[in-house]
C-alpha cells in the first residue's frame, strides 16, 4: 500500500505541474521541427508506418475515421566467431503489430490520439546464450512470447506540449539520440547503465510499464520531459523478469515509482533551417524501491565470506544522471535529414547499489551517403560500461578468501559498425559487426551459477532484415 501511495503521489505531482504550467504559459507559434523527438523513426518503438493501407496490401476502410494499422517484421541472424562463454549462432525475430487512432476524427476529441502495439517474439538470444555481456548485442533480443508492449493515450495542446498516460516505454524520449538508428546493439538505444540497474530493465523493450509522461515546450529551443512509471513492470520475484510478465498484462501500480526528467536545448532544429542542427540534453532518474548492496550481506560481512549470510544488505532508493550531445556536421543542401551527425552520451549511478556506475558512448552516422542511396545509413560507435568499485571489491574479497587467481570484473567495451541498405521502401538489410572487450566486465558474477568464470573478448557478426508492411 505504501508503494501504491508513492506512485499515486508522484502522478499527482505530475498533474499539478501540468495545471500550473497551463495556467501561466502561452502557446508559442513554432515552426515544425526537423525531427520529431517524440516518435523517432525506429522499428523498436512500435511506431505505425503505414499511411494509406492495411498491412500495405489491402485498402484500409477505417482510414477516414483516423485508424491506421502497421506491421513491422525484424529478422536477425547473429553469431560470435570467437570469445564469450562459447561460440555459436542464433536466429531471432520479432513481429510488431501496431495501431494508431486519431480520436479527433473518430469521436471528435481534439488532439487526442491512441497507440498500441503487440510483439510476437521468437528465436534465441546471442547475449543470453553465448556472451553473457552487459551491452546486449541486439535490441530485439528477448524471451520468446507474444506480449502487449505499449498502450497509451496522448493529449496534445497545440505547440505547448503533450501528456501520455498508459503503458509506456521510456527509451524513445529519455536518454536518446537520433544518430543511433543504424545500430542494432540494445545499449545504443536504452543504455546498459539503466537496463542493468533498474528492476525488470526499466520501461524499455520488451517490457513497458504503466505511467504518465509530460512534455512541455519552454520556448523555441527549450523543452522539458518528465515521467513517472511503476518501478517494476514485472513485479518482484525470482527468475527472469520477462517470465514474470510474460504477456505484458501485469499492469502493476503497486511498486515504488520510477521518476525521470530531462531538459533539452536544440539549435537550428526547424525544417528548412540552413544551419547545422544540434541538441544537448541533461536528465536523471530516481527509483524509490529497495536495492541490494553489491558487497555486504545483511549481517555486515562480505558476501565472499563463507560465514556470511550471503543475503545482501538492503539499500533504499537509487538514482542516476545523464547527458546527451548530438551535432550535425554536414547536411545535403535542401534536405533536413541527409548528412553526417555525431553523438555522445554519459551517465553516472551510485556504486554501492549499481552494478554499472559509469557509462559512456559516442559515434557517427551518415544518412544518405550518395544521391543514388538517399535513404541508406552507415555508422560507427563505441560504448563503455564500468563495473562499480563496490562490485570490484567483492571480487577482491573472493580473490583474497578463495583464490589469488580469481578474476576481477572491471569494465566492458563494445565497438560496432553497421550499414542499413534500403532495397526498396519498406525493405532493408543491416549487416553489422560488433567487438566486445571483456564481456560481463571480464568475468561472470561470483555469486552466479558460473561463479567467477572469465569471459573472453567476443567478435560478433550479424545481419538484420526489416520489412514494413
């Protein structure tokens, strides 16, 4: 009940912020942005892609009523030719069925829309079965199932902002950058520093959570996003969180809340602007729940000590901060999207309760490299995840007590290159290469079934195909 009260209070404060802003703000007459940060063109978001047909094949009889349907199928083959826990290859796929409804056309509810989508997930996961690394090599890797992902209403207020309520994901709007669309590694979407630390991985594929998100335009260049979610989409329990919420129908509001906020400054970001666009974002999150100490048990002893209870001490609450920078370096004349852009992101979380305390990534993406290939994308990126000193201290305790050769986790680095080749509109191929240095930080968790097993650097090759019906 206490967790539910905290969640309701957080939603209440969000409602107060909306009312206060609407009472004093005036709507700015803004030009259209070059990009819609609220709905990036990424198949992982569940965004509808079809404007005029049902599944791109049959006429859509509901188009005039504001109802759109879409289907996106992502198929992927991945293999690690060296390193990890063992060598192997997997096939995985995800069918995404989405519906978007313009409620203004359907029931005359002005600027109100509805979105929902369902995942049908199948196949194995390379990181899960062969690598055991932090930065999962595919954004679609998940346990096989059919699940409801997102289902929400969004109310817009002209150029002032919007409010979403329902089952939501955080990754399309928080800690994000548009110049990672070509990459398939999951951490270049929703970074490992949050997916590893937050219960159930946080509200991101494949588990969204009940919540509310408020977005406000503070002027021509400034905007603010804030959101409150139920803090655990699957709920507490043993085993994989995806198994505890297998069908996406838990609809939990009893857990301690997760609150996110992000302030964004964008320059030269209007359609038709001749100058190079850029964005800076700063944000953070706070979770009110209980987190396990990474070194000490509830009896105060190191969990490496054979006399310890081996039950971790409980710490209250957790938080993190992040910053995002993206800048267009070159653009094709007369085209807002084609050109070269770079990005960099960094984050921090407290080391006593966060397995990863420091995270950073950066990269470059070239959109439309030639006039003959205006919709192709090519990119390179590198990401770094640091194992917290508290977890490293536990490894040192195991080394001191059990064996001087016990491996110690330090950090994981991932380097990737990818190319998205458009065969025709709605059909593309994405070959990609990834090299993972020190998977899992260089060893597995000493408290896991593979206690202290050293993992070798892994070379991964992959091919993704995306079909939008």
